[in-house]
């Protein structure tokens, strides 16, 4: 059985259309997401060095009482980020 590549591309496009891309700062405690990219190029280098690679699953483990900073689980360890730094990380549910 052969699958037409144009139909497959359309199917994948339709699947991706329904997935929400938002920033890591928008997640609530115990929510997870997959890193899709970054908004800030200069900060992205530092985040990648700390293990925040595109395609990596992240989870929000702790949120400070006033909402800043947050602790995320990424690459097997806990990383603390300011809310504005977390807003630069684009994730997919």
C-alpha cells in the first residue's frame, strides 16, 4: 500500500495546526511541554547550554509564591528561571 506524499504532508500539517504553541511561563505547576524554540537569540544560547534543547520535554515543578522565579525539570535536573526567561522558551503541549 502506497501513501501519497502530498496527502501525508496535509495530514501532518492538520495535526500540527491543532497543537498550541505557547511560552513556558504560561504553564501551571505540574504541567509539561516540549521545547519548540526560543524568542530571544542571545538568551537561547545560554538556555541551550543549560539543557533546554528543542525537542526536550520540560515540566514546571515549582512556582515561587509571587510567581517568580519558577523551577523546571529539564534533562534530568531542576533549573530555576526568572519568569521573563521562561517567556522566551516556546513550547508545545
